[in-house]
């Protein structure tokens, strides 16, 4: 536990020494929320479900978090490429602690991003109807997604051959919210795309968060989201540790 805490503090200090990373984590989601909420909100038609701003908040959160985790992938790659990891291997430090530090720092950065999005959403008209319990569910699902995508970023950083590729590996996760229920109901998508959008993992996550925030019945979306996220966390953690240990040889 102490090893992990030391690595977490180290990764947070790295983030603080790169203020442009923190600035982008705040500025980018702010403008995404403003642009989608004000420009597309007046022309989007999602039926009688909710207003468009209420509809898109979860999708923008997931998209921004996925984009933000590219910094975790870059930092992991830099540690591997610059020999920092080799120095840690000469110390009595648990292998998992090094990667946990990167994941925890990523989760903290992305939590800040999520808070900025929600705050901006209220400014442009977001009016959730969920109670305290509903919001606890929404925050819990978002936190699990944050952890899952951060571990995936660690895997990408370990696999990457360059800084550019470590960020590039995360690009599909920035696109996935568009091909889901994040910005339009899946039934409005073209038939050839509808099946993928309905059954990909981000759709139940978005639906569960949206339903909780709006005080709706989460139906099966919550359990599907929890199953997907738990599976992604377990698999990505295992894969990250296998790759990391093999690179020690």
C-alpha cells in the first residue's frame, strides 16, 4: 500500500509539472459541452425523452475521460522508454504499485474533467431530476469507467513503440461514444450501425448514468454496465501486469 501511495504522489507531481495537461483537461471538456449544448441542442431531435443537454452529458463525460487517459498512456510509455521503470525494478517496490500510480493519477485528472463538464452543463441548461441516491449510482458507474479506461490506457502505454502510438491507441475510445447512445438514441442510427451501437460496452454505461441522473428506472442498463466495467478492469489489469512482467525479463 505504501509503495502504491508513493507512486501515486509521483505521478500527480508529474501532472503538476505539466500544467498544459491540466489546462487541456479543463478547457477541452468545457468547450465540448458548450458547443454540443448550444449549437446542436437547438436542432437535435430526440423525441419526448429529455432535452438534448440532459441527454448528452453522460456521452460527453465518457468521451472527455477517454481523451484524457491518453496522457496516462503517454506517461507509462515515457517511463518505459526513458529507463525509469528499470530504476524502480532495482528497488524493493511491488510491480503493481508502479502501474497503480499511473492509474490513480489518471482517475484524479479525469474526475476533475467530469466535474468541469457537469458544472458547465448546469450553466447551459442541464436540469437533472435524480435524487442523492441516483447521483451516487451515477458517480459510482462513472468512477468504475474511469478506472477501467485508465487501466486500458496503461496497457496501450506498455504496448506502444512511440509516444505518438501510445496516444493513438486511445483514439478509438474517443470515437466510441459517438457510435453509442451518447449523442443520439440508438434506434435513430442507420440499421447497419444500430446493432453495434446497441451492444457495445459504452451504451449501457451511458444509459445507466443518464437514467440515474434523470431519476429514471435504470432497468438492465445498470447491471450490464457493471458487468462490462468489472470485466474490463479485471482483464486490463491482468494484461497490464503480464506485459509489464514480461518486459522485466
